[in-house]
C-alpha cells in the first residue's frame, strides 16, 4: 500500500511548499490532519517521492481543499487560480473546443503538457481545437475538465521538460492528478452559483465515499452531477437590426447568442481501488465513466448576403451589373436555385435583383415582386422561402469519456533483483464526441431541407482510443556514495487510434444545387462523408533508464535516457540531467537540462473537417484535410514529423522558519512545431491540377482549406516565483501566499504557412506577467480566503482575423487587469460546513470590442473572445457540505 509520512516536521515543510490553503476544520481534527499528510510528489523523480523543497525540478502541489475554495464549477478554472503558469480561457463559438477548453502551461500548446492520472498517462480527447485561440490552434490534448475535484487527493504540477522520463508531450511539463485512496469516510455537497449578470446558473452535486475492500484494501468512489445554463454577452447585429427596421419580422432579437455553451446532464463517476496482496505486493485499479451534452451557437446567416446560401459573388457568373465592362468580385447577387432542371434562366427573375456592395441595396427582399415570383414557382427556390429571417445554427456535442487502468506493484524477494520495486500495468482510454447541428441547412439540397425534422443534421463522430502496457523496475545499489544509487528502468507499449464516423447522408451529400453556387454540407459544420470515415492507428514502443543519487550529503545528481520508436515516423532518443546542491539547511540551488519531443497526434495526421470560419470579416466554408491528402499536397502538405525541444532551467529553494520561497528560470526551444495552417485559397489552377486526384475539385473553388504542418520554431523564456509565510494574526492562523510567473515566447522561424498575425498571437496572446496573492485566515469555526489575481498586458483578438484588420476593431493591445476572488466557510459542527464565495468579486470587465469596429457587429458579442480571465464577469456561489 502507499507509504504515508506522519511526522509533524514534514507536515509543516509540505504545507509551506504547496502554497495551498488547507481546510482549517480538518486541521483541528488529528485524524484528518494525518490523512492530509500523504507522500509528497510522484512526478519529477523515479526515486522515492520527494518533498517540494527536495525536488531538483520545480513541482507545485495543489491540495483538494484548495480546489474546493474556487467558485468555478470547472476543474480548469480551479487550477488556473492556483498555478500561475497555467492558463485557460472560455471559447465562445469555437466548435467542440467550446466544450473541451484547451489549456496552456508556460505559454505552450495544450498538447505540450503530459497529463497523468495516478501516475499513468491519460488518453487524449477526440476533440481537436480547430479554432484554438492562437497558441492552441489545432491542439489535441486530454480533457481535464472531466476530472472532478471531489475525486482528488492532490494535483502535482511538474514545471519542467520531462519527455526523457515520461515520453511524448512532456515539453512544457507534467500534471499528475492523484485520486483519493481513503478506505472510510466520505462527503457529499451541493453547490449553486450564477454570474452577476443573472445567467449561467449552475448546480453541482458531488460526493465521495471510502469503503474497505476486505481488511487489506480500499474502494474509493466519487461522483459529480453538473448542469450549467448558457450565458449571453450579446448585442444585436447591426445588419439584423436593419432587416427588422425594413420590415422583416422573422429576425430574432438578438439574432445570435455569444457566450458560454449550455451544459446538460454532465455526469462523472470515478473509482480508485487498492488491495494489499501480502508479501509487499499490491493490486490497484482505477477508472472513470463520464458523459455530458453541451450546446452552443454559431454565427448568424444574413438572409440577403450570406454567400453560398442566400447570395453569390458576381464574378462567378461573369455578369456586368453596372455596364462598365468590368466585373467587381466584391459585388453579390441574390442566389436562386433551379429545382426542376429547366435551367436557372427559366426562373421568373434574373440575378440583378439584389446588388450587394456593402450589405444590400434592397431593404427587405421579402417585399419585392421578384421574390414573390420565385416563391410562387415550383421550379425555382430561394432559401428566403424556408428561412425568411436568416438563421443561426446551433451546435450540440455529446462527449463520452471512459478509462480503466489495472496493475500490480510491489517488492521482489530474493534473486539478483532482491528488494527491487516493480510496477506492471495496462490501461485503455476512450473519448467519443458526437455532433449534431440544429436550425441549419445543407444549401445544396435546396427545398429538400424541409424534409429534415427541425432542420437537424447528425454530422458524425470522432473517437480517440488509446491502449498502453507498462513495466517499471526500481532498484538501489550501494556504490560507496552518501546514499545508494537509485536506478529505474522500464518498457512501454502504446497504441493510439483516431476514428471518424460518418454522419447522416443529408449532412454531407451534394444536393441538386451543388453546381449552382450553393454550399455543400450542413452549414456551420459539414457532416463527415463515407470517404472521410475510417480508423487510423499508430503504435510505439519505448525503453528508458533513470539514475539518481546523492554523490555527497548535499549534492544530488540525476540522469535519464529514453528511446522511443513510432510506427509512423520512426524513432527518437531524449535525455535529461538534473542537479540540486544544498548550501545549508535554509538554501539550496537546482538545475536541469533536457531534450524532448511531441509526436504529432494521429488525429492531426488524419482528421477531416469542414467548418465555418471568419476571413476578412466574412463567413466562409473552410475544409481541413490530412497533410498528405491530394488537396493538402497541392498546397505544400507533407507527412508530419515530431516537434523537438531543448530545455534549460535553474532555480533556488529557500526556507527559514515559516517562510518558504522558490525561484526558477527556464528556457524552452521548440523546433518544427505542429500547427494548423492559415486558411489557404483554392484557385482555378489548383482545381485544374486536382482533376483526377480528387472528386469534384471545382466545388472547392472560392473556398478555404487548411491542414497540419511542422511550420515554425519558438523560444520560450520565463521565471516562476512562489513564496509562502505563515503566522498568527487576528486571533487565528494566517497564511500569505504569492505566486508569480513571467513567460515570453518568441517565434524564431515563422515557416511557410504562419502569418505575421499568428506570430503576434503566439507571442502576445497570453500575458507575459501573471501573479496571484492569497491570504488565508482561520479561526475555530470560520475560515476565509481572499485571492488577488494580476494579468499583464496582452493582445486581444477575435476569431482568426488578420492583424491588418486591427483598425476595424478586430484586435488591439490591452493593458493589465486585476480580479479578486473570495470565499468564507462556517463549520457548524464536525459534519456540516456552509460556504459562500465569488470569483471576480468586483466584476472586473474583460476587454470590450470597439463599438465602431467591424467585429462588434459581425460577432454580436460585447467582448473579445481571447483573454486571460472569464469574459462573463463576476460569479458567486453558495455551498453546503456534509462529511461522514
């Protein structure tokens, strides 16, 4: 079973090192206190678990009580409040990335941080962040938000490159979520909260119970049920209001909603099982089942100028509207479809009805005699007949996540491996995201869309499946040094697959109007076709060796080497060196140097997707293809290779009495970073070259395509400072905590597909300076916490608009901001606790879009989509918890 340290000295050291605010009710209970003093950290060393002060690499440990003192219902927000170099943001109107929010550690993409659960690799989400907000564009990391805080004993955050120890993805660091392992007791709580604006009401019911598993084991079970209403930070679009003013009574107010998605029936179950088998051997098993449905909105489709549905560019028809002998590609005409096969000219109108230059020259097309004639004709069709006020697609995602790990560990008795520790395990993880669009159309189907009940389309699914087998061995050897040399070695086999399941036929088919200028596929998110359907797999095998020893009483040295071979791109070898020197009982210095890598995901190498993107203020269909697909190859796509990194870090640890401080500086160079390319135009020349290589390439003409590529290099530099001090004040126990992070990323080589605008988002999209200051105070029956959060200057943007549109209100540089969080708990007795609190208690506003800018009207939102803190404003909660 797991080793537990119960000494008071170590408890004090750990409490100071963690920078957490533990429950003071628990501290008054000796039994509870012993429970909280678990072994320190698994990550960062293959040797025995170490305290934060004795670790040669920086490690943060966030206790379960610290997570409980955050008003948010989301694990990601809880971690952001506790770890300054960890960033996450809400993403409105961002396809499935709105539901699985990408995160950043040390300014690198979310899939550059390795996620572990009980020390074992966590599987990825099936969702790829196609609109990931600059630094996360195209990232595919694990879904951390499915892990409820009620199930956790602690979260360990290793802020250092560790690919040589743990394998792919650990470029920025490692996060290890440690599940509770109590064999008795438990708790149940109910939390209700809402935003100051009066929306986003959420309810969370969670519970945990520890049970004995025979007399030598435990079963620890946790559950969480969560619902959250959508939020709206919307304004009416000027074009929608103009339609209303012109007499169109079918336009909604507002025409589209900009805000958080609605979360329905979010249920999560976690189990952690351990059994002592005797003779220093243990069986363990843990896993989860999670399921949730989330719904969000897309952009509004104007019924008089939405290209490919209601209108079409003039130059596609070679029509000279004003008779000057020149064709103006910015001008549009009303799009009328021929449903009876008699030819477009058989319709009782022509293309000169609507001459759109800036909006439309017709106030309300529904009042024109030409529209009346089309509506009366069985052979002609315009989408104004079906959707006279335009439409806003609604996107629903059902995300199902399951995982199971089983293994055994213990100590070998006898033989040449006498007293060696072993750990053998196998795991499987699966994440499936299924998408449905409502209130949308497949434009190429014309009038046939009326056959789709509720204008609903099942567009298909992504499935991420991962399997792994691990065998680890740790042995100590007496080599005449201060302590025995610790040698760890191991083998790993992994298989990763990414599957695309096609949607219903109506979501992807080319309808009768496909060749008449109408878009193909369900609008907003086209369904996956049978050609896209399939499973792509990759296997890898790895071997590592990790050596660590105190060469003197005060000097610790470590080295790790890892070889990994992938069935897709070949092999890679990485190393890591660590050192710590203790000057005296109060001061020590530490350093590390490592190489690392991140293998491109199978999803990035094989995904197919069609979505709606903002380009130059206009909504256009944008298709994503595998990098080796003929369409991608035509634009320069090649097979993906791994990212490679080189990291350096140096730091110090100082502790004196009740004061504890760490300072760590780092430098991370990453080459050949994998990212989604910018939107690339498909020209007539491309169409001609694709003839015979791709079916109906002419349907791509005028659209945009993207793919994944190894495209640029970056250098990230920064400093982390963590300081804690405890004292008696105001008749109670007081603890001060300060955490500061400076992080700067420079793009060294922008590559072939990365524009200056994206470079700026990578370099400035996340504040370089971030800090939190926490005051935790406790008395006999009351505890309180106040946290101030500082965010430095950052580059505010909306969607993927290029930097040259900054003068039109699409982007700007924003100054520093502050928010304050607070909570208070009252302990009625040993069982009941009542709590209340708020995030952003003073309702600090996020940066607003410029009212005279183009983005304000197009996105229908009040704030920029990017930002270091929640654009929804202040959020408050009340909570009642019962412990038994």
